[in-house]
């Protein structure tokens, strides 16, 4: 039987550098924010860069996680 996937939600994950360890390695922190599943990748990236402008920490990466339910 074929598997049917239904997208349940999307999450934008922002990773920022909040400091350095004693040995000089970066300390990273991430924040997850729910976004509309219909949002384009460009929209998500634009929002992430706009949010970074309001932060004291440098933006290291922007990720999108799409979550799906799978059923037969």
C-alpha cells in the first residue's frame, strides 16, 4: 500500500553565536519559530535576516524543518 504524507507544520531554526569558550570555540544557541507551511524558503530567509538585525549576536545559520505525518 502506498504511503500518504501530509505536511503538518514548518519550523525556522535560527542559530546564533552567543560567545566563545575559554579555548576560543564558538558557543552556539538556536531558536525554533513556527512558520506557515506555505512560506517560501526566500520568505523564511528574509525574515531570519531581518530578525538578526535586531539581535546582538551574529547569525550563523538558518534552517527550515518541514514536518510530515505519514499514513497508509
